[in-house]
C-alpha cells in the first residue's frame, strides 16, 4: 500500500512539473517574431538583388549613404543589437520591472520604421567597408539573421522579464529583437529612397 501511495505521489509531482507555466515565449510571440525577422530579411534581399556596382555605390549627395553602405550598416547592427539583448539576459530575470515597459511591441516597430524622424547612428556603426565588399556585408547579414531566426524559434530564454534601456525608454529583450528586425526594415526603406532618386543609375526596376 505504501508503494502504491509513493508511486501516485511521484506521478502527481511529474504532472505538476509539466503544468508549471514556462517563462519562455508564447507560441504567438515566437511565431510573430520569427516571421517578422524572415520577412524583413527577404525584403532587403529582394531590393538589392541584381544591382550593379554603379547602383550599389551611388550617393544622392556626399553626406548620404549608398546602398552598399546601408547594407553594411544593417549587417553591423544585426550583431550589435542582438548582442545588446544577450547582455541583458546575463542578468537575473525580474518581473517587477514590467511596469516600466511603457511601449507596446507594435509601437516599437512603428517607431523604428518611421523614417520621418532621422537619427544619426553611433560612431561604431558608421559604414567603413569593414567587411571588404558589398557581397561580404550581405553574406554577414544573412548569416546573422538566419542564426537569430533559429534562436527565436528554439530559445527558452525569458525574453519578457529581461530588459534593455533605450533613449525612448525601457523595453524587454523580446522587443529588442523586434527592434532589430524593424531596424533592417528602416534601412531597406532608405535603400528604396536611394533608388527613387532622379540621379540613380538606370538598369533595375525600382519596384
């Protein structure tokens, strides 16, 4: 009889352990972030496909970035922003800071993709041909973005209870990853602006 009770107790404990809420992402959050990362990746690749060296290096004026420089900046920022989120994950999760997160996921995306507000990038993310060529910059971006998509699809990290402080306020690390995807979208829009310049070399559709 004691053995039966012990067995029932062990079964109950195992069952309870499976019912404990996971601190990780919900299926909906995981699906949204991974799809947004993939969509923004594909959008960039589509826009730059088939561009000639002359088109890639065209500048509307001496102070503007070329398409090649935009891609280099996106590639550099992919590692920088993801690394920023990973730094926050080294700290202990703290749900008490949730109240300080005032910006919604949608607002983070909309804020970053809105190019009516121009912001000068930090010095270490300025284009310097650090990867050696446009092709190398694009390869770096694709590699890092694929790694980050895989991370979002598989991680059990508690992205909602770790935080990053931004100039506009505190966001959680899930939102930092959305920020990263929106950042590449922002500069894809900049690439479209370059292509729509009247002086942009002919040879590829602007669609």
